[in-house]
């Protein structure tokens, strides 16, 4: 995607535990992306669709950061991580309440091949009876007007 595809610049793996430094770095990148303004001499202002894609990239990063915090080892959770989580919750609230966006995390939902999702890869998973989304790489995002801003990208688990 274009220059606003932050998800490609921020590691989106699913570590078992997240260090305080990793969390600070991720949040700093998210905040930096939200504060950048175009230089009037060198860059034209963003068009509406570019702004929407930029915000969609930020929303993707926030979802990944929230999931990392949720999956962090409770023994390593600190007051700092709790505050970062509260900050991310506030950013998430802006997307939902102020922008009116619907951001869909598909992880854990049954998958049907007719769904409007891009499958990044599939993985065999023992114990599954039917296909299931095991990871949301990019959430599906709809605007306040129910127009799709970003198509979801997922990893699908298949029965063994």
C-alpha cells in the first residue's frame, strides 16, 4: 500500500510477552503517525481517501497493540502496560465514537469461503471441525456511512 501503511513498519507478530520498551516504541510510532502533517512546500494535503487509508493503518496498529497487551504474560504486566492499554482504549474510542468507524476483528470466528476477506495463509489446526479465523492480520473497517475503508486480511485455520 502507500506511504501510510504503518502495519508494514511495526512488527505484528504475537509474542508471548511484550516488554515495556516494545510497547513504548509501538505507541510512539502510532502517535507520531497521528501527528504528522504534510509540508506545504513539498507535499500536497491529503485527499479524503488517503486520509481514510492512513487512519485505517493506525487502527490496524492499535488493534495489534491491544491484542499484544491482551496476550501478555500476566506476571509481567506492569502499571505502565495498564496505562498504555488505557491510552489505546481512548484511541480506539475515537475511532468508534468520533469517527463512527466499525473495526472488525475476525479472530476466533468461523470462516466461510464466501466472506469478503482476504486469506493471507491457511494453517492446519488439530481439533478444528471447520475453518476458523485464527489471526486477523488487518481488520475490516467500515466508515460511519457503512462504506468499507479496508478489507480484512486473515489467517484461516483448517481442520487436520
